[in-house]
């Protein structure tokens, strides 16, 4: 419809139709009205299925920061649906997608979050992705993660930000 209010109501109504998740994801890629986008995000969040997660994942590649942020926020509310996709996202060819995935892990209530972050610290070649993982571990890390943080610092000995971030994360973890 050319009417944003009609699209918004339609997006809300689609929350009752899980089979529409893929269509809602396509609509998000084209929708200009932020209130309609908000309704689409809310409906996908209510559906919280693997199909809803699959509909949101392409938004991690969007140039629109609001779409990326909205997708990350909604994906973080559906740990069971998104968890099977994390491994692939952490090895995506695009380092930005890997960074956004690490950001998602910071909000994802899932028991594997620390192990996924440790995987990034140990195997990721892109320093910016590692730095993002260090920042998240500063918030969710436990004392048993300090060794991996220090190893990441040793992997990037010439990067001052990594050194600073590891020192800060270590201090936060050890002070709790």
C-alpha cells in the first residue's frame, strides 16, 4: 500500500502468521517508513522462529545502521532460533558481518556465548573482529577467560587498542 499506516497495521497483523517471516524480511529491505519497520521487527520478534531469524540475517549486510541495529536487537531475543547460525556468521567472508555477530553475542542470552567469543579470540585474523570480541568479553567474561584474552593480546603485539582492551577486560573480570 502507498499508505504507511496501512502497511504498519498489516505488519502488526502478520505476527499471527509465522509463514510470512520471509516476506517481512524482504519488506524490511525496502521499507522507508521507520514506524512500519518497527512493526515488522516486532512481528518477527513475536514469531521468533528459525524462519524469522533467517529473514533478519540479511539485514546484517545492510548499509542502513537502523536496520542492522534493529536486526541485532531482535535476533538477540531469539537465542534458540539464531544459535544454529552463529558458527556460519562468525566465519562469514565479510568482516563487518563477523563484527555485527560479535555485537549480537553481547546481548544473546545463550550458554555458548563465551565459547563463541573464545573461538573468535583464538582463530579470527581480522583485528577489528577480535577487538569487538574483547569488548564483549569485558562484559560477560569470567576469570577462566583471562588467559585467552592475554593470548589474543600476544597475537596482536603491535596493536595498541587490543592491548588496552585486553587490559581493561582483564581488570573488569578480575574485579568481579
